[in-house]
């Protein structure tokens, strides 16, 4: 019974395609404008109205299959009441997982629209930054005993991918930061954002606008990080226009691709008879043989702390932030509603 429900679960998931989702779909299950509107806040609710007068045959088939399975469970004979309760619980959890996956697909497509819109608007004066913490790197030696493998402290390293359009061609550059003695928290992220923008502005004076796209860890999705963008703009001379968050596991592909390339580069360095047991050796491995094309590497030493605690109401449900002269305008879902404005005066003195 358990394997049967698992098979149905997987089959139904593969029937749900991202290509079916659109902003103004006439199918209710596919319409991001309708599904992502906040009914409790008019500023986060879409004002456009259109009919949902069509049905998706696959979505309807999914509902019918789930209904038939539920009916089969209710009409089946079980050896005891416990087996029936277990079957009902397994079915309900499978249905819940399917609905959560459908919701994820819908949010993912809508949030990814921010990335494609920004890429279309890119020019020589603007840069799109995609940020992510790579999986921590465990120290390795060319030859080591089995006992030496355990109880090791991994290295933290951060990846920022800059995307820019110059003369109708896309340019991509990665900034790798090997972080020593520092937590993966908001102060560290703010420092890394400045550390990337400042030299980039110095080397390319024509850059004056930056857009950020990040995943959902607490170090990014924090009021301290978001509101620090105003200070970053003033200090670097590059106006941070927007900061957008992708749906979890749905928007850090460029960072993962560079991380995979860098790990292969380090493994090749180790295979040559070298050890990578410290952060300085890790940096040396990343830059060996000229490094990876299109990637810069920096070793950041020291710790960074910020005792200030800034609060942004409802931040856990907000995913899109635009920095304006009068304040920061926020959205729960990209381009759904006119957005809610928080004046800078609300954060005066922080």
C-alpha cells in the first residue's frame, strides 16, 4: 500500500509542468496573478481582473485520481482499524505533498520572472548579482589516514555571480570569498556585498545600478541585510535598485555551476600531491594554474558583528524589495499588487 501511494505521488508530480503557469492564465490552477495575491492587504493584491473560465485536463485528472484513491481506501476492507488509519494518513500526506509541490512550482515561475525581466533590462551601466553560500568544503590531504578524516572543521565560502550586458553580449564573472573565522550571518553578507561592488565600480566607472537576487537563508532574508542596501549604495557609488528572493531551491543555478567547477579545480590540485587543510591552502588551490576563467578569489580574515537589530514587519512573507528615494517598497510576490511602502523615517537612527 505504501509503495502504491508513493508511485501515484511521483507520477502526479511529473504531470505538473512549469510551462503551464502564467500571469494571466484563464485556468485558475495556473494563474499566478490570482493565486499569489494577498487577500488581507490591498497593496499586495492584484488589481487586474480576468475570468477563470477554462479547465486544465491534467489538473482535473489529478483531482479525479486522488478522489478515486480516497474512495478506494474508504471502501476497502482492512484487517484492523490501525491499518485503515495508516492508509488514510499516508494518502493525506501524499495529497498534501502534491499541493505543496504545485504551490512551489507556481511561486518558482513567478519569482523567476524577476530574473528574466532584469536580464532583458541589463546594459553596460547595470549589473545583476546572484549570491549563495556554497556547501562547506572539508579539508583534504593528498595522503591521509582514515582517522584523520573525522572531526574536521569545514571552510565557509561564498559565491557572487555578476551578470552584465555589454555591446549586446552577456558577460559573467564570479567572485569567490573564502571566509575564515566568520559566521554566515547578515553582517558578513553585507561586508561581502560591499567588497564586490567597490572594486567593480572602480574598474568600471560606468556601472551605476545593481540588482540582487538571493536565496532564502536568514543571512540574506534579514532586515539588517535588506536595509543595509541604502548604506551600500552611498558607500560604493552604485545604486542598489532591487533585492529579490527566489523560491527555495529555485534560483541559484549560476552559483552552483561555478561551485562545481571550482571543486573540480581543487580536486585536481590535491591529486597533484598537495594538501588543502587550511583556508590559505584552499585559496592557493582555487587560484592554482591561473585559477578558473571568469572567477576571482579572495581570502577574508577576521570576524564581523553587528549589535543593531532592525525590524521590518512581516519580512518572512516578503520576497521582493525595491529601494526608492522615499523608502523601501515591498511585495509578497513579484509584480503582484502595487507594493507596500516603508518610509526611511521608520528606520531612522539604525
